[in-house]
C-alpha cells in the first residue's frame, strides 16, 4: 500500500470520527466536551497532547545533543504528574465553577480581568510555539521521506487538523486523541525495538553527557513545572465528569508518557552512537530512514502524522477558544470557529519561515516557567492579583535576561524562576491593592 493511500485512509478516519461526533453535539460539547469525559478519555487525551510528533523529534534531539543527562526531564515529569493529579486537580475543580479557560479560572480566584488577560496572552504565546514545533516537525519528516515538499506537507497537515477541529471542537480533539494515542505508542515501540536491537545498554551508557550543571537544572525544572503551565491540563480538568475521573486520568497518563520518553531516549542514544554532527531536529528522521525496512516506511509516515495532529489539534483549539473568549461578545461557537481558522492560517505562514524546532522548544519551555509558578500560587489558594501579575512579569523579565546572557539554552531556566519568585514578594504598598486582603 502506498504512502498516499495510507494517508488518505487515515485522514478519512479522523474526519469521519469528527463528523460522527458532531451530529448531535451541543455548544457545550464543542466548547468543553460536555464536561462529561471519563477516565480513559482524560488519560489518552492528556498523553496525546503531551507527547506529539514535535516532542518526539525535540526529545530525541535533546538526548542526541546533550547526552543521557537530558533524561533528568523524567524525574521532574513523574513528580509533577503526581502533584497535579492529586493536589492541583481537586483545588482547580473546587474553584473553577463553569470556567472554560485557564484565564477564567485565574479571574475567578483573583477577581482581576488584568490577571486573566495576562494569563490568556501568555498561554496563547506558549500554544503558538507548541503548534509550530508540531507543524515544522511533521512537514520536515513528510517532505524528507514522503512524496511532498515541505510547503505542501505543511499546508496539507494544517488543512486536515483545521477541518476536523471545526467540525466538533474540543469533543473532536479528545476523540481523535484517543485514536492517535494508540497509533503513537505502536510507532514508538516499533522504532525503539530497532534502536535496542542495534546497540547494547553498555554502549548507551558509554555516551558522554555534554551539559553543565545549569542545563541539568533546566531539564529537571522544566519537567517539574511545565505541567502547571500547559493549557490542555486545565481544559481536561474542566471537561472531566468528576474529581475522581480527573485525578485518575491525569495520574495514569504518566505511564504512557514515561514509556514514551524512555523509548525516545534509546532512539536518540542509538543515533549518537552512529553519527556525529547531525542536525538535532533530524535525529528521529535519520533513525527512521536508516533503521526501518522499506516496507515499514509508509506506515511510519502515517504514524508520525498521528503524532503531529495529536498536539496541533489540542493547541489550535486552545488558542481559538482563548482568543474568542477575550471579549464577552465573541464567546459563541461561531466566533471560536472563526478564531480557529485565523490561527491556522497565521501559524501556517509562520511555519513556512521558522524551521528550527529545538530553539522553539527551549523558548516555549522558558515562557512556561513564570506561568507555572504563578499558577501554582493560585492553585495553592492565592487570591492577590498583584502577586500573580508580579510573578508573571518578574518571570518574563527573567526570561529576557536569561536568554540575553546565555542564549536559548536550558541553563537559562534559573532566571525566570528567580524573577517569578521575586514577583510573588512584590510589596502591597507598591500597588493599589488593599493591605488587609488574604494572601
């Protein structure tokens, strides 16, 4: 079966599932999946949005570029998943009411529209970078080993995602994520099998790490804090049927996420044993081209497309929803659809120009840190808008300062963290906030 045939069948399946789910769906189904999703839906959607194709390519690139020390993402991820599931989820659901976005949750806690808009704008910026990682990664792979140019591959994937998200909104995102989660795991197990078969654990352990202490800290902290900044975690928390479902889904998503990162680590290390000087964006692609048999290549392309769309659809929807809900007059399903369409058009144009995924990923991670710290303050019971805003602004100043000094490197992570923590200490007397409000 040719690549074109497999791609057509896969795309038809995605659009068919979305069309089927849209036949009897309400506005609430489109906007937040009816707030009735079960444990399995939460688990697989969280997994799919956490580890799409862009992150497949980025993490193998991290391992290839920085060595085994990049695996310090894993302990941070494990702790953050547990903390978010059992500490954050009940608190968010207790305070969020009928919220649809993370910014609305912040406004419900702080009574500040400024805090909400700042949250939404930074969340949109992070989502933009996340989508770019997915679109760039997918177009690079399809254009290199498939039948299309980078430009046509980009336009095609963006068009497919747009079509099924417009049909059924967040409900379509969750349903297609369930399908694509299974496909991604099959791909990773297949690819990693070839990686382990070609090398030994002793050879993997012999690969030197080339990161410094600052970069080690950066990887660990990103793994620890990024979950608190990711918008899809809040959407899924709002969409869950009840607290128990939300907690179980968020926690058990850790299992496939952890397996995914371990499998990708083997792939990155396997390529590091074979060749040096490779573009870190192309490590996964190099492995697929040089390790898989010719008969498996068409299937691999389709499976990689699943990884691309699983991340892109979530964050395209998130940006469209956040933009539409910036004003009360724009909150209908129609306005969300218009916003989603504009988002896809604009981001596709950007992806035609910006093509370095690792740099984009590091910038996205840097922006997540101040937002994560500010959100932890809110989840912990904080209500002072000036402290929340101070953490965001201080962290963003730290991002600029860190990148100016160290460039786009994980070693810059301490600067936004220090800036955000200092922002939380912003004295009330320097603001218009009443001094007797509860912290």
